[in-house]
C-alpha cells in the first residue's frame, strides 16, 4: 500500500484526500483511540474558548468528531423559514386559538 501511495502524483493524492471516506475503511484500535483523543482535545479547546468569550456571538461552532468506520455523516440541521418562525412565535406567545 505504501508503494502504491508513493507512486501517486501530488494531484492524485490531493484528489483522494478530498474524496476520502474513512467511515468505509477498517481502523485498528489504536486509530480509534487516537480519533477519540483528537475529538476530546477539540472539545476541550471549544469549551475553553466558549467559557472565555465575552459575548455569545464570539463563541466558535462546536467541533465535529472525526468520522469513524461504520458511522454515517451527520445530517445538516434543518433551518426554518420566516413563515415557520412567525407561526412558532405566535404559538409560543399564546396565539394558537
């Protein structure tokens, strides 16, 4: 595998890196533990920055965990449109009658 990888051009390596799907490959226990450690460090960094941010708007987005074999990519969070937001506002403020 190393010989095959070393034979690739820089462009081919970049293309494979972009299209990589680690969740379809097999990982050893060491790789699983390393991904767990990386996720925990990223979470600690996020918490440290969030706690020390003066405004909520200065907080970064929570880190996404490294994709694991057999795990599906997270679904994007659904956004509501203006009409749905207005309906929700009316329901919360007692206008459901």
